[in-house]
């Protein structure tokens, strides 16, 4: 995709959704961290259903530790990989209290040192909670970036690096939200809604023009 087209691409996404945000429900940085940890290989809808029951009971490192691993599992058992996620969340809560006064750190290295927190999770927290420029490349962003020609890459890190280089500075802060939502609702994996897509004329590979 040409540089001028990339600018048009994001200008249209911005016009359609001026203030994009995650669809995960949270009221604090800690709640966001836990929700993102739970969202790996799970849907935001499924995570929200679980956290609507969990967070009123336990939404701090102390209160989740008080639940214990088995108690936590009872709230998140509807989410995929809940056993390993519960283990990691308990360990993360303990480490937050031990090293960070119970607060979620705003540095990548510190975030990625937490059990169960990888680069993508750290990117979401840095961007959404702390307003830092970061590109959390999930399956949606990977697909949209490659399909449209916006930023082609063989793996998520390659796509992440290219997006950070190619997305105009004015759109960088919100870019990953726009791309995730576009991939989730328009540029879907099996039946992309190309005829109703507001950027289809800029796309390198519109694949479904006969909806």
C-alpha cells in the first residue's frame, strides 16, 4: 500500500470511529491487565461475561490472592486455558505486591516479567492504559495488515515493526484499535465484508466482492 493510501486508510477509519477503544470491560489498569491476560485464545465477549462476576468480588492483587487459585478458577472456568491462566494471574498478583506496591508497571520490561504477560499483552496495557504508542498484533491485525498490503509480514513481530514504521504518526496511538475492530467486524477471516468496507478501494486483495 502506498504511503498516501495509508494516510487515507486511517483517515477513513478515524472518521468512522473517532475514539476507538478495547471492547474488554475494565475500570482500572489492574482490571485491564487481568482482562487482557484472560483474553488470550478467547473472545472479548467471553472474558467480559467472566469478569462481570469476578471484578465485583475481586479486582485488586490482594483480593484475587485471597480467592486463591481454585477460587479464581470458579470465576473464569468458562474461558479457554483457564487452569494456566489462573496460575499465572495468582503469580502475577503476588509479584505485583512484592515488587511494585500492587501497581501495574508502565514499562515494557517490567510488564513482560510478569507470569503470563507476553509482548502482545504488554503492548495492549502500555497503549490502552498508559497512552504509549504500541502495536498489539493479534490474529485480526495480522490478517488485515497482510491482506490489505498495509504491512506484510510472516510473523506478528514483523508486522508489528512494519506497522510502527508505516502508520502515520497522527494515527499511531489508536491504530491497533482501528485495525482490530476492522478485522473483527469487516475484514473477517472467512467472509470479509468487502462490498461494505470503507477502505476496499485501497486494499491490495479484496477477496469477497460478491456478498
